[in-house]
C-alpha cells in the first residue's frame, strides 16, 4: 500500500501551449528586442480558450508546482495549441527545462489537439503583423485568405500523426525511461511503435487501418500505478481511400463512446491491470483526455431539451462507458477536454466510478490539481492561477491590433490579472459565440433584451407565453400590482434585479457551468441568492407546455441550480475503499 510519505502528483489538463517566442518561419512583431509570434485577440474573443496567455500560464503553473516541491506531473492531453510541429517542440523545451532545474518527471497522454491519425493534418493560424494586420501561417501551401497581408507556407505548422507526433514527447511517459519502476502498454513491455498497432474499421466494414495506440502504465514510485489511456479514436470514413482528405474521422466528439466500439482491447488491458493492482496492493489511478462520466451535474437531458444536440452534448459519455469501466475494475479516473472543473460519481451494484474533471489552464476558471495519496484516501487540492499578472508584452501587442481594427475586447484589457482576464473572456463569449451558435434565436433575443427582474416577472405569468410574445407579456406583468406583490413576498427586490441584465446572468451561468465551486469566488453571494430565488419561482410554476418561454427558462434555472450543487470539486478527499467523497476545509 502507498505510504503517506509518497510524493504528490500535480495534474495539468489542456494547457494548449503556444510558444510566443518560437521560430515559426514568420517575422512576427518585435517588442523589447524580442520577436513574438502573436495570435490575434480577435480569435481569442471567439474561442473557448485564450491563446497568447498560454505561454505564461503554463510557466506559472509549473513554477508553482516546483515551489511546492512536487516532482511528478501528469499532462492530461492538449498540452499543445494544435499539435503544430514547432509548438510541440516548444512544449518539449519547457518540460526539459523544468526537468533539468527541478528534477521533475512528466507523464503525458494525448488529446485531440496534439496529434491526428497516422499521417497528421494541416493547420493554419492568424498571426499579428507590426502594423496591426495579420498574416496566416499554414502548413497547406494552397491556402488562401483575402484579408491576410500574406499567407506563409511553413512545415512547422503541420500537426503530425502517430508515431511521429510523439517523437518530441518521447521522454514524457510515452516510451520506457530509466527510473520507472514498471512500464508497459496494452501490447506488452515493448515501446516500439510497430509493436503497438491495432486495427480499426470503417462503419461499413470496407476499410481497415492499422494505427498506433499510445496508452501506457507506469509506476513512478513504489505502490502507485498511473494508467495513462490514449483515448483518441480515429475511425476510417466510409468510401474515402486512406491518404485522401477526410479519410479519418476527428476524435473530438468520439472519446470513450468510440473507445467501447473501436478500442475494446484497451478495456481488456485495463481490466487486467486493475486485477494485478489489487493483487499487488497498488494504488491505481486512471487518466485520459476524455471524461468517462457526465461532468455537467446530470444536466444532459435538460441541455438537449433546451439547446438540442450541442457540441458539448456530443462529447458527453453514454451510460455504457461507466458500466464498462466499472466492469474493468477502474474506480478513479481523471479527465480534461471539456475545460470543466467538476466531480462526478456513478454507482453500480456496490461498485463505484469517480471522474474528476479537470479545468484548463487557458479557460475560466484556470487551475490545476494536486493529488496526495494516502493509505486509504486521496486528497485533491485545486490550485488556481488567477493571481498571475498579465504580461506587458501582451498588452502592448493587443494595442497594436485593436487600434486599427477597432475590436471590441469586451473589457478583457481592463483587468490586471489573469483570473480577471478569463472571467471577462467567458462573459464576452456569451454574446460573441454561445448565443449565436447554440441558443434558439427567440430565447437569445429575450436574453439580449431583458433583465433578471423581467425573468422573475415571466415566472409569475400564469398562462404559457410563447418566446416571441414574451417581451410584451413581461412588460404588462411588470406593471401588474399583483405581480409586484408576489415579488415582494418572494423576497425579491425588483430594483436590485433590474440592475442585473439577463446577459450578465447567462455569463454567470456559464461560469458556474465551467467552474462549479471555483465560480463562487467570482460571483457575489448576494447575486447567487437572487438567481436562486428567481429559479425557485420558475420551479414553482410546474409548466406543462414545454415550448413556452416559462418552461424554457425553468430549464435554464434548473441547470444553474445543478451546476451550483453537486459533489465537491475544489478541495476534497476520496475514500479509495468505498468511494466516499468529502469536502476538505482549509486549516
């Protein structure tokens, strides 16, 4: 059994590292005699992650880990921006530096942004010019963009496939290393890529490909096994010849649902590993980029009813995944991919499975986790990196871009620390991305035009109201003395509610969705109490017409309530014998 004196393990997910100072074959911009290959703020403003800040966030997290005396670090996939050759080399330069200075050892697993299939694929990104315009760097020499000053072809932008894409990361777990007490793959102890191939078939069964699987088991110190699963699944497309464009399906939405179909051999190996771990008294921890349980507090059905089959819905594992992992003897699993901080648990016939979903370093709330392994418990601490100051190089470069482009940065440049930047960024995404891409137009229009007092009044309208008629109906209700009296009885100060726009509420909705407990640091308790009170008005309605505005907002507030509840996700302890999860209170 592992001793309480065992070293701790830090876990970083979705660092999405972009090397600002690397040579991508592009002049870039020069500041303080340093060349920057600088991503556009306009692209950050539309993306679910930030780009340039990743360079400093990764170093900041590793510096913090080093100061804590932690020497073992798991990289839970998407360690690179988008798998570009030069970017992955940049990751290696950073990790090699910390290994040399602090004796750190890294254990990586692949994410969907790090590697693609057997042959890789092209990548293209926009980068800032000295005059505030942009050029495109692309591994595809045929790419064209009329808005770009130039399109520069560079092989350094290519995202490689297996095994070439692992070459730069070879020292970080994917292959056996001196010092590992034990190392193996689903195929044995041979690390040669040629010995780690499996067959995958197209849906119609007419095309078969042999691809490499990069899963491995490592014992970094006595008594602890890290089961690092390569859960990328690339399935041949029907009717597309190998080597042609589109020959393999993207792994982004495949995850563990596809693992059950196309990589059953990994499940069989996991079951054997778990059996041996029990016999030998090892503490077995499983890691993969993709979640094995719903990390959104059981809101899947509500999301489908409200928004349809969103990209998030497509990435949620089906119930069969939990059943399969429990059958394999896996009880604790750590995941990234969705940039969500959350803890989920599933029980089946006296056995349990816990999925600890990891936040990203480059999206709200911005954090990593530290695991301390005891004889019976695993203590998990979530460490925020929000206090990191914003780098002056970034501010100066953003000024170059936004002055000529007149970009609306949504307040992102009005803050001084990284936490404030991520907090503002996700709020900015509500209007720039989420409402446009995912929300029904009539609900999005309501959210853009109403405040929380209007939503409270909507909850008190007895008759079902169509979304298109809701604004007029709400205006009438706000003038109804009876509605005002009901709001007073519910303890809702209409004047206070009027000061909170529905857009601001939805921004907090997303912050809570992604951060769970960590979002409480950013949303005032008084505001949370108001949201809960309005949500209770909707819950009291019992709306039978699922298409009414009231019923749809009842779903929104019900999801909010679930995001605010759930299992501990900041600092907590897992009992390895029975899966009990208890919140750890500091000091």
